[in-house]
C-alpha cells in the first residue's frame, strides 16, 4: 500500500470469491493497514496525553464486511482480450 495501489492477483480474488480461506486471509492481510487506520480512535489518557488505539469491535466489523462483500456481492467480470 506504499504506492497507493492494491494489486491483488486475479487468481487470488477468484479463489476468495469461491470461499478459499487462504485467499481471504491474504486479502485481509493486504487491507489490514487500511482497516487499522479506519478503526483507530483518538483519545486522551489519564495524564492528558493524546493517543490512538484500535477499536477492536470496529476492526472486526470492517473485516467481516469485507469478507461478506467478497463472498456475496463481488462480481468478477470477464476479461477482455
């Protein structure tokens, strides 16, 4: 994600769509930094210092929605060659 583009091979996406756990796990690992950034919640500790922590419930919810989106809603279009 350093170059702002997620390049997941077609074979992995296709396999994830069919329910392959390893492929889904790979996709979750690719999106993990983005998910953690979205699930970060800023707050101040007891000493008044600003910190951020990950809202684990939000992180799990985003991961769940990503997996369900791949399994149920993701449509693989035929390749134009």
